[in-house]
C-alpha cells in the first residue's frame, strides 16, 4: 500500500513541477542555452570535460563582458546519461523555456532524434566534430551544424596527415592502412571514404571491427600484427580506446604507428592505458594545453574565483575541456554576428541560425579572441554547415599531448559531391525542398 | 506466484469494467486536449510503447513462465521490419507494414524460442541473450536493414491508418493509443482464453500440464510467437511514434532489462501490470530529476541524482520481489477491493 | 597454389584465446561459488567486480599503499557480501530461482550506482606492476600479463579446491550444496555459511576485478564482463569450478578463433554473439552443460 501511495504522491509532485516549469517566464535580454549534458554513465569523462568548458566560457563572457553586448547568457543542465530517450525528454522539457539559442547535446544518437524536432521548432542543433555527415549540406538541413569537422573530413584529414608523414600524397602508394573501428554505425560511417581515398592514392585499406564495447580486442590485434600494416587508424569510442592501446602493446604493435580519430583523442582515452599509450598520435580540431590566452583568462577570471565548472583543476586544458571552450566561442560568436544584424537583444532560434550561417572566423579573428593555435579557423556558409575546420595532430608522451603537425586541411572538394548525393536522397525521402541562398537569408520570427 | 492470475473474466460484474473504460475515456479525450506537448512527447509516448512491450513480455514470462532477456531485440526487429516493408513496398498501407513487422518479429521469436523446448530457467534466459546480441549485431552489420544509411539509423515515415494522417505530437499519440488499445485487448483475450490457461499450466507445472493434455511444445512456441508479435509492434511505436529515428543501439540489453523490470514491478501475469510498471519506469526518473534540480539546483551534480536513481530503481526491484511479488497490480487490486467494499458491492465476500 | 596454413598465427590466436578464457573463468568462478551453495545465479557479480576494482584504484590513487588498499577492499567486499545475503537473499529464501536471479539483477543496478556515486565516474588506470610486453616462445608471441593472470587463477582454483576438500568450512559448503535440509539436520548454520560464501565470492570478484581492471582500465563497462561469463557457465555447468575453467577455455579459444577465421565471412565483429550461440548450440545437445548436475526433467 505504501508504495502505491508514494507513487501517487510523487506523480502528483511531478505534475506540479512540470506545470511550474512550463509556467516560468523567460527573462528579457537573456539568451538561453539548454544543455543536455551527461555527467554519469560510460562517457561521463568526455561529458564533464566538454560541458565544463562550455559553461566556463559562457561564465567568462558573462563576468568579463557582461554577456554578449549586454545580453546575458543563461543555461541549465539536464542529465541524459548519453541515452537517446533521456535526451529527447530533456529536449521536450527544456524547450518550454523560451529563447533557446542552440542545442549542443554532444551525442550523435540524441542529435538524430532531435533533427526532426528542431527543424519544426526552428532552433539550431550544433553537433561539433561529429553528427550526420550529410547535415553539412545546409540546403537540406537548415538547422543542423556539424561544426568544424564531419566524419568524412576527419578521414581525409587523417589520410593527409599520414601522407605528410610519408612525405607526400604520392608516397602513400603501396602502403597498408588498417582501420580498427567500433562496431556501430558511427564506426562504419567512414568505410566508403577510406575506400575512395585508397583508390585515389593507391594504398590498401583493411577494415577490422571491434564489437561494442570493446573490452576484448585480442583477435583483432593479432590479425593486425599478422597483416603488418604501416599504420593503424583507431576509430574508437569509450573503453575501446584504452583497451586498443593496451592490446597493441600486448601483441607488440608499436603505439607510434597508431593514429586515433576525433573520439579517440582525449586524456581519458589514453591515461587508463598507462605507458602503452606513449607515442600514440591522434587528430584534433583544438589543441590541448592550458597555455592559450583564452584558457589562461578562464583560469584567472573563473577558476581563481572559485566559479570553475571542472571539479578537477588538472583537467583544465584537456582535449574535451578545450573542445567545450571552442564550442563556447563558436556559439557566442554566432550570437554576436546575429546581433549585429538583428539588434543587440534576445534572439530567436532562426536569427541564431542566420548567425551560425555567417560564422566566419579567420585566423586573425581567432587570435583576437585569444584562441591562436587553439583552433585554426571556421568558415560556415548557408550551404556549408561544417565550416571547413582545420585539424592538427597531437602525440601523447605519457603526461600530456604535444602538437606534432601543422594545421592540415581535409580535402573538402573531393567530399562535397558525396555529401550532396546523400543529402539530396534524404531530401527526396522526406519531401524537403532544397533551400536557395535567398531563402537562407530570410529569417522568420 | 501467489495468485494464479489476477485477471479473470469476472463475468457479469459490471464494476470490473468501470476502471478500464474510464481510463480509455481519459486517454482518448482529456489527455490530448489538456496535456502539454511535453507530457505527450516525453511521457505518454514512451509510456505507451513500453507498456505494450510489457504486455507482450508478460504473456511470455508472466503467464507462460518462459524468461526472456532479449525483448529489446524483438522491438528492434519490429521497428526495422516495419521500416523496410513501408519503404520498399510502394503503396503498402502503414498499418499493414506494422502488422507484417509484428509477424516478422513473431517468426524470429519462434526461432529463438525453439530452445525453450529443451531448456528451462537460467539456461533459457541465457539463450535469449543470444537473440539479443545476434539481432543487434545483424541490424548494425547489414546496411540493407537501414537502407544503407551511413549512420545506420532509420527515419520514421509519416503515420497514417486507412488514409487518416496522424501527424504532430497529438496525432502520433492517437496513433500509438489506438494500436496499444487494440493489442492490449487482444492480449487480454488471449490471457483469459484457453490459450492463456495453457500458458499458466505450462508455467506452473509442465509435467502435470502434459499429463492433462496440454500441448506443451505448441503452447510454448505460441507464447513466444504472440509475445514477440506484440513486442515487435511496441518496437514500431517506439521508433515511429516516439523517437522518430532509431539506431540498433537503442535496443540494447539495458532496454531488455528495462522491460523485464516493468513487468516485475507492475505485476507478472497481469495485463494491467505492464501499464503500472511502465508508468513507474517512465515517470520516476523524470520526477526524481525535477525534484532534484528544483530542490538542489546548481549545487548538486546532475550526475549524483542519476546515480541515485539507478540505486533506487534496483532497490525497488528487490523490494518488490521481497514484499510484493505480484507487483503494483496486486497493490492496485487491494486498493480497488477496499474501495469496492466501502461502496458495498454484492459480489465481494 | 594454395596458401600454406599459417600455423604460428593459429597457435598465437589459440593461445591468446585460451588465456582470455582463463580471464572469463575467473569471473565465472565467483558465480559458481554462490550457485553451488545457494542456488542463486548472481548477476550482480559483474557489478561487484566493478565495485572492488573502483574501490581499490581510488584508494591507491589517494596514496594508500598497495597492500593496505587490498586489505581494505577485501574487507569492504566481505561486508558487502554479508549485507547482501542478509538484506536481499534471506527474505527471498523460498522463492523460485528465477525470482532470485531477478533480485540479483536489481542488486547489480544498486551496486553499480553506489560504486559510481562513491568513487565518481572517471576512468582509471590500474597498474599491478606487470608490464604487458609480450615475449616470444618459438615464434609465438605470448602476453606476459595474461600468463600472470592464468597463474593467479590457477593458484586461486587450487586454493579453492583444497579449501572445499580439506577444511571444515569447505566441507560444510559442499554439504549445503548437496542437500540443504540434511545440512540443517546435521547442525550446520546456513545463514552463516551463505554469508561466508558471499564473502568468498566477493574475494573472487576482487581478484577478477583487479586483473580485468589492469587489462582494460577501470570504468563503468567493466561490469559487462559478466555477460561473457554467462556462456562459460552454461557450457561448464553452473555449479562446477572445473566446469568454469574448462568452459572458459573453450569459450575463449573458440571465440577468438571464430573471430579471426570465420569472422571475415561476416565482415567481422561476431565475437559479441558467438559465445552465446555456441553455448546455445551446446545446450541443445547437453542441457546441463559439461560438468553440471543433470536436471532430470524428461517426460
């Protein structure tokens, strides 16, 4: 009996609170960022770092500048545990608060579930460094922004880096690359691009799958060792990464020949592998380290005043933390650019969308923001929502990441037709009219 | 199990019908009219899908006593099958695709249910895990299932029954509600028929059942088939009405456990148990996180709350198994009979 | 001309698989201990493994010396075992085994949540001091760490076997496993025995947790190793330690060999379900595993 009563009481309480949440009005001259964050579950390390960095940057803007042209940034968090239905529940809950600027779930599953919804609600969805590759095509996906890097560009960036290690793209001919990928759609996504590039440059590629979650990789690495490749690309996620490095050591494959992708590039991926990770290299769109002006500023203005979001100060400047900071820069600058056009006030979702579509930060502007060498540049346009992000590569020395490459550009020209083919098929399937640039300039209220 | 079954066709007892009919009226009219978008999108739709899955699993595990840890795999089969039928066969009405998808799930259910002819208890549970892992792998590996989508996800089509289009959150709610009502009624009919009694006989004492002439093999396979059919359709609802886009990872082992928890908490061997259990499972995390963020705000990590939720959920399972193994349904029944005694119904002792 | 079969590679994969299998057996033995004496299939074994590893690693990271941390963790696991027995299992004593299984399912959620609540959700490296550099044995690479783990497992199994055969407590375990009522008649205190069993199982979880944690890092998905132990149990029988070893070896070896040699026809990744399908196929021939007690239920 008690259980039923408790259930009824809690249900009633929940109902009351949900009504209350809906009824709360949004303040004027505030721009709201709903954060569908994840601080628990298997990917919590990445989540705490990323959302920590994002919040730190927004805090900086608020305390240092008083907001963006006087418009204060506000946010709240809703725990998703990286699960799709929680992400959806958070979305439905948070969208009742007015003036959401953009959604940043840092989860590909949640992002997919949101694509239809945000298109109806007309609020941008930012999927930095990941997401649905064909959402790069802004003609079909007006509200989705896979900023800086989509999976195809990432592949091209890695191949270009390997070419630079060999001397030139021609020297890739005859080389052997194994891609060890996570057994999920994310892992498989880039298989066609590797094949395309292999055909173009004359190297052989072998794809080997690691079933989720990747605790056991013995047979895969024995196969790799037998194949004797020149390089192994690690396209992992979560526990698969440290296990890969440890198993590589176990079978005697050198870590210096392993190159990791964007989701295998963080401290949390290498530290559990101990010294097996020394010499391992990984791609990144933002360099790690706390020496950049903006990071130093955050430490001085935010952490030294006790307002920092990361619990462990040693993680300041880590890959995920810096990704959060860069994401913060991109979101805030989009708002700033939109405000120049529409007025220095709270913006609607569609206005923010316009802002993102004009988010052009060249190296000079990036330096002015205090992020020189932290990330390279971005050049979003109405039909290119990725923004031509540059990548660099870092090598782990056992204690920290060290940049070992210049900024490299992926081969966007090569990839664009493939992306358009996929997005046009999506548009056909869903009966979406392909936008024109004139329509993109038009902002609804 | 204390009660043989909690749902008996009570015959001419009119009061027994009051509750279900009242609930249906509320569900069809009041909820969509007064309910906020949030209520429908984030609470009612997952509730409906999970309840239906619970109803299906209950037929198999509650009534027929065959433990299955792979229910999420059948949801996945249903969802992907419906997508493929709808996408590949032009002009096929959606509702036919849904029913065919249920049929495919039923067929897969029979295949993975075959071991039940020789295995019992844990061994059967472990073999249903084979279904779980194999199906998830197959759906991810073979791009054909998701139409070679580079991200392996399927997008839901527009929903329609017999030409009437159900769009918008209210529309999808009605779509789901109609299907759930129809299939729940169907399940109830099965449970109260001879088939249902056969299920219970097989569950309680297989040897005796065989002795009195129950066709044990056929009964078991029928349980798997019917249960998987319903769970498959529940998967379609989950994918089409609720999430609108789905990848195989969403139908993982955690989901299977979730459905099992639903029927344990709700009450095994009852139809309404699935609804009680699903209500708790859906509402509880939301309520907890709302209360938490309301009371504690920025002070506490949202993570702390969520770990607590995991603990409380596990503790609830244990508590229910110890204190009230017949679940919320039994609690509900006791409450209901107390009300009826007060009302003074003649059929109560 | 047909390619000559790469024997060295085959042996490498086989050896690696066998050693992996030993790791699985380690986890399975924890299950066996409990099942043997109380008929409960403890799904929470994986969560206990995670809890033990997390506790140990968090203590070490806070500066507690290795041996002390080990001792504290062991004490914690014993305490956990006793609590679980008293709070969860004793009230459910007469319920059907499947109810108990589902209770352990709930228990696994509780323990996983508690572990992360207490120690946080960060990933940790676990260093047991064994460098995982392979050494060569007639052209075959063998992992040093895996050999060490097998050594530990062997010692543990030997210890347990001696324990069961030659000590009083061990004998009483076997008595309870054989016939609970008879054991009661003879005067054995069941609750105390069960508490001891759970504590022993906690110790096994600790050892397995440390070895697995050192192998793949300590974080949340560590508790998923339980999913690999289940096919081992099915193959070897739920109540036989020898079966757990043999089952583990078979599953480990065939899984790895299948992934390498059969997997390419499927495009790889079959390791996730292969063990289960193998166990299933096996069950259809021998419904109670290799060494398990035959449940006679034919009509």
